[in-house]
């Protein structure tokens, strides 16, 4: 269930929107488990822990983005 809602978000947004992920999980679990007489009241997402390779890739992307911003800010205004 988490795998179906996380791919729609970029990693930074996923970390900042745990409540949205929890709501998606709750909604999906509620529809599945109601058939068996269960009611899901809340789904708690305490932490997102992506694979190490995903973390490394995101760090590289963020580092590259910061370098672009720094270069752009160091250019004269006419060249921006």
C-alpha cells in the first residue's frame, strides 16, 4: 500500500508528507479490511526508510542542485 502511494511523490515530499502517506494507507486498508469486519481508525507512519542506494542518489541530486544554484547566484545579474 505504501509502495502505491510513495512513487507518486518525490522523496523530499514523501518525507515531509507522512500524514498524506498515512491517510493513503488507512484508506486502502479500510477498504480491504472492511470485508472481514475490521474498521481501521488510523494508520501511523513513523518513519520512511528508503534503500541506501536511493538515499545516495537523492544526496547526489540535491548536491548537484545546490551547485547549480550557487553558480547561478555567482553570475552577474545580466547573465542569470
